[in-house]
C-alpha cells in the first residue's frame, strides 16, 4: 500500500490508557502518521486529512480472534429456530463441515473471491480492524480479499486428520479422510506466500481444526511448527457434546485433557468455545494460561449458554469473537454482557470496560501484539470510531456503557487500519458495496440450491 500520509481524527471521547488502566479522554485528537499513531493531543494537529466532527468515540481498531466468513454465511437464516439440527444438536457436522467442503469443490476461483470479499466487507462494517479467520485451505482467496480490502488479517487455514466429519440420520458423527500431511504442506505453502505481506498486515496462525478431527500426531506436529515460527495456534475445543463423547471413547479423556496430554495447552493456544468443558478443564486451561475465544451469539442461536463471565471466573483470559455469525463485534459484546449477567444472576459481571478490553488489549495480548488494541503513540494506526451522537445514544454519561448496551453496528462511523481509511460514515470507500454483496450472494446461492443443502437444512 502507498504511504497513507497523516490523518487527524477528533474524538468527543477517546479510549486510551493511563498508568496501565483503561481511560477515556474527553475532546482529544488522535494523529496518525503513516502506519503508526503519532500523538494523542487536546489541540488540533496539522495533517493531510482532518476528520473533525463531534460525537465520535475513538477506540483502538477492534480485534476479533474467531470468525468464519464462509461456513457460517452458508448457514445463516437456514439454521435458526432449530433447523438443521434434529438428529445432532451441533450444525458443525450436519451443515457447516459438509456444505463448506462441497462448496469449495464446486466454486470457480472468481466465486471463491466473491465469497471472501463479501465476508471481509461484513467484517469491516462490523467494526473489525483485526480478524483471525480459520477456514478450509481450499479458500486461499481469504488472504487475497483481506489484502485487497485493507483488513488486518490472521489467516488460519485448517489442518485436519479427518476433514470429512458428517452426522448421519442417527445423529452419530462419522469421520473420514486422511488429510494431515497434505494440509500441513498447504499451510506451509500459504505461509511462504502470505506471511508478513503489506508490512506485516497479513499474517498466519496455525489452525488444527478441532480435538475430534485432529489426531495426536498432527496436533503435536502442528503445535511444534507454530512454536518454531512463533505464530499463534488456534483450535476448536469442547464445542459440542458429540465432540466430548468422541474424545472420551478414543482416549478416555476430556478434550482439554487430550490437548494437555499432547503438550498443546499453553499460552500460545487460542481455544474456541469450550462450552462443554468441565470446571476442572477450565482450571487446567487457566494453569496453562490458554486463551478462551468466547462467541456467545452463535451458541445462543442453539439454546446453549456461552458465558464470557463463566470463563473469566475461572481465571482464563477470555476474548470475544463472532464465529462468523453476524460478524458484528458490537452486537457480540452486547450478547456477551446479557448472557453473562443472566447466566451468573449478577449485574456486576462482564462490565462494559471488561468487554471492551476483550476486543482490544486482551485480544492483542493473546496474540503477542503490544502494538495493537491501544491508542497511544507508537502503536499501529488502527482505529474504530463509533458515532455516539445518534438520538438513541443521547444523553450519554458513560461512553463505554453506551457502546456495549445501546450502540449497534449501524452506529459505526470509521475504521482505519495501518493509517488507511477503509470505512467512513459506515460505508466501505474503496469499492462498490452493492456489487460485492451481489457477487457473494450469487456464490452462496449456488450451494443453497443443491439438494444436499436443502436436505441438510431440513434435517
Ligand atoms: Zn469456529
């Protein structure tokens, strides 16, 4: 990308740090120079571009460490209200895995790019500046779309021992395939192509898919490779009762015990969901300093509680992701607050500042990035700005509470990544949103029309 020059943004509120604690400044400017934040100042600085409008709440670029653009786009509006899960409560094995696999067999490279662009557009319009995206390695266009559209991206192409996990009519999951070596080779090739592109904006994470689809040897090999390269390691852990039953049958362990047995649990592991972990599992994970990726709304859809506060109460670093369902980080924070408080029976858990940390500083720490998730000189010039001037956000006493409890995605004003303005007035400014949407819809529709998909949604 060309040098973005200098940009000055006025915030009626700006989220910063003071003495290591989260702090909100009134009426400050943030000056971006190139890809870095240069200053946070009460006086108007000189800059090439001046974004001066009252009512903005300036946040560090929000960080979403668990999302799937493609697989969940396949499922949306087909799988709410219990559809697609009659014989197996998790749509992972009835809809997501089989249909994403089938789709990648059918698609042209142009269709894959259309899906990837629509996903990235939704992410940016959901306030996300940094996204970790696990996906099947047959969709490498995720990297190209993120690079093209300006998102900060941790692509996490899956490794599977058994990529073909499908629930039968009896609800039992059957595992097939032997893909470990090929997937590791594909991951290494994608690493060689994409790691560090555009001054480090495009990165990779290691991504063994889940405890039931990745065997011991592949988990060990993938984790060793991640540690050799110093990249984050992410997986799905205890995301369904079916997975827990499978790991009990195979290894007489819980999924968390399985990973600990293999030496995979550690501070470099980002474990998605963990909803079927026992309290002992969570204590074990806390002792290993593993991070939990909490995605409350996708589980609420199925009647399952995924409480941010529950994981925090076990001492676990817990961050908030969208799992691809809705791709709206503000909505996900709101869901995290509601689900945590109702399930704990307490108003004090999952406070607004805590939840904001979960998509800024805590998420940055989970991937070893002290230059993200914070507005201070020297940090990366990533900003998400919310317009809190809307009538439903006024009058306003505490902007962080307004953000979590009252704001929504339609109040997004700006997203900048590496100093480059991507979203302004809530719109993506570098391409035609309607054209991106139409192309993505056409590609997804090609799968929805398959008899296999119709049967999966009905089953
Ligand atoms: Zn996931």
